[in-house]
């Protein structure tokens, strides 16, 4: 048994004492004074009297280090300011980690909302060219035939994503373009979707314009209103003719869906909500410029939607919540994650748009009783390659 356990008190020299400071005989455990003079003969022991420390104070006293003279040195206390700063930093990191976790969970949820077409087993990563991704975009109205064969594509686009240049380029192809549809002969480009859906559209684009696109997305134009509303609407300038046609289709759309019609009050620059902007982008009858001007109107709406969606992460998530439930795609969840990470890793990309064929490189023709647009496939293919892979805008004045 150790001395500290045998005796309760010790003096400054380490000798045992009782609570009154009297020296204790370690062998008997009694004070020398009580053992008498005979017990202390021959010894030179000196009794030391001291007030014993209060047990409460002794137990609460913080230990310190002894110096060379046996004196205790004060223990250095940590600064409270540093603790508070560390605590605040931990809270900030915890909040940031929570935000990131919620965003990851939200993105995973978004990837469960779209319709996946697994007909094509290829991956987007395996079909990139020079680090770029090409994806076909088709706009259809699923009110006609649920988006399947028999429905014609209202809008036909090719999207080029270039992560290195932080750019997304859209090329609109005219729906009345006269092309060869595999298995069906020469007809309008939009008919390919009606004959064989998105897969035949992909084949038609690749064979006519020397492309190697493997992935597509089909957007339901009937639900574009919710997508536009998700980014806060768009601002456009309407002519009197466009105002009349747009209001006519607003009333038609709202009557079919059983909702009140909110028409546009006047021509000129106007802020349009989802229904108004959707119908504005689809009109082509009357004195509104036909299919050519419709393509331009669609590009105005899409450019603003894209710009607003990528203005901040919160608005982008709102946009995706409006978009994903209304698309069908051959891209897997991994493909979407791959494209998303590669696109934003260098920052949000800029947006460019081009309509082909170019003015002056086409002419109207009549084939099998249809009014079609005729042009050179080779010239259009060259414009696509130059625009996507060499950054040459064929509409620019200095373009060769």
C-alpha cells in the first residue's frame, strides 16, 4: 500500500503528519508526541504544527508543475477567444456540409423523375469527340400521341457542350428540311420522328449531316410552361401580328387545360409567364414569319431560360425540377452526372445559338405535294463541324 493511501496528510518534506500538523511515526501510525519521550529518545525529530488544508479546497486545487525549488508554477489556461473561433468554424463547416448533402440528395431525386430509354446501351462518356458532347434535342407535343411514333417533332436541335471552352451551342434545324429518312425515302425532317421516334431521328441526322450522335432528349412542349415559370419567365418584344396569334393560342391552351386565360395586353416589350412564353415560341401562322420566325422566337425563349437557370444554383435546381419530369432521354443517370460535372467544373457555360440552313443557302420546293426546304447537305454539315469544333460562326462577317 502506498503512503498516500496510508496517511491523509504530509508535510512539505514528504513526512506523514496528522490533521494538526504533528509528525507521525510511520511504523505505528501514531504521533510521536503521544508515544512519549521514550519513543522519541535518540531521535532528533522536530514536531511541526500546521493547519491542515481544508479537504474541499485541496480537492478543487488545480495541479501544477514543480520547479527546481519545489514550488508550484501556475498552469497556463487556453484563451477563450480561440475556443470560440474554433467553435464558430466548426458550425460553419457543419452547415456547409449539410447544404452540400441536401443538394446531392436533391440531384439524386431529380434523376429519378425523367423517363429513361435504355434501347441504346452506349454511354455519353464513350462517345465524346475532342472532349465535347453532342446531344440531339427534340421538342414534341405529347397531347397528340403521348410522344410516341406518329408525333412529329416541332423543334429539332443539336446541343454541343464544350467544357474546355465553357460553352453550350445550340443549332436549330428547320423541321421542313428535305432529307433522306432511312427506310422511308426523301421527306421532311420532322416526319422521321413520326415514322420511328427519336431513334430514327438520330439515324436521319447522323446519315444526312455526317454526325455521330448517340444520345437524345425529348422535351414535352405541352409542359414548357412550368419550366419557364421555374426561372421567373422571359422578356420579349412582340409585333401586333405576334400578339394576336399568341393570345389566340393562349386562350386555346387554357381552355383545353381548364385554367383561366391570362392574355398579353399589348405589343412591344413584355414580361411573359410560362403559358404566354410557351405559346409565343410556337406560333407560326398568320403574318408571323412562318417556320423561320418561329425558330427565332424559340431561340429567344430558350436563351433566356438557360441564362436565367444558370444565374445561380438555387434557380438552376428550380429549373431542373420543372424540366426533368417532362423529358425522355437515352442518357442514363451516370451520363447526366458526367455531363453535369464536366459542364460546371470550369464554371457555368455561356450560350450560343445558330439556325441552319443559313439565309441564301436554301430555297422552297414542292415535293409530293409538300412545301419543303431544299439545301446542300454538304454545306450544312461543314457549318456544323466548323461551329462546334473550330468555333467558327458562319453568320459572322469575318467567317470564311
